[in-house]
C-alpha cells in the first residue's frame, strides 16, 4: 500500500490538482493570505508559488499525507516560503486558540471525513479579524446537475479516495460559525458534476 501511495496515488493526485483551470482558481485566493497562515490540506504544495511573500510571515502546512509532503517540501524550497509541516488531518489542529491570521483551504473540504469538526477547529485557531480564503468544488445549484452529483457520489467517493462531489460549501462554513463575506461561483471546464466551484473569503461570525 505504501508503494501505491508513493508512486501512483500521490503523483496522480498532484497531476489532477494542477490542471490549468484549478491553478487559475488558486491564483485568485492564495495571494490574499497574510500574517501567520494555516494552509489546510497543503498536499503537494501547489499553492506555495502563489503566496505573496511580502504579506506572509510563515505558513503552517497541515496534511495527513507524508507522500505528498515530499513534493510540497521541494515546492516550498523553490518558492522561498518558510513552512512548518504538520502531518495530521484537520479534525484536531495542534495550535492554540486564535493564533493564525489567515486560513487557506483549496480543494480539501471535499475529502475531510468529519468536515464539521475540522471547520470548528479552523474557527477555533483563527484570530478575531482574521480571514479564511477558500476555493472548493461542491454541490451545484442546477437541479439537473445536483441530482447526478447525489446519485454518483457514493461510487465517486469510493473510487476517488474519499472525495465528495456534493458538499454544500457555503452551508458548511455557516454551520461552523463562519460568515461568508465573499462568495463567487463558476463551472470550471470538465465534467459538470465535478466542476462546480465556490471561491471567496469568510470571517468569524
């Protein structure tokens, strides 16, 4: 299983997550981060080249995959970004309350097993006046698409290693105590049930 994760799963996920439409979405939100930044699901480090080094003091990169972290460390060095690596899932974040200025989360909420618990943890560690910057795929507003998302999700989740295509991102944020200050949406090119994208920013409610 370790060989599969290292040589097949990790490179495949990295290739999928760096297609051009998704990278363009990353470029819209990541440069907004400032101060002490917590990146949830840093993965293979695809966001690292988008940070504005004049605005960021340090990045804490949290992700449960040591295989992806190998790639991320190389990208951090190339980008000249200082990263504190935390190889854990986000349901229990090992940081004190109200200690980060920004949270960055891109294409990660779909796979977190207990997403509500993870968002409550993010809310706990974010400072008053801090912001979350997000770009995620999820539940589409068009009934013709959302019906297929709900039908296909059990099979897709099994095939994709836990990714859910039908999570309602704004509702999840609000239910965890965030105020969604900026919410924009678009269908990215590709298979519509997988490509409805939310992005913007949120603060503590």
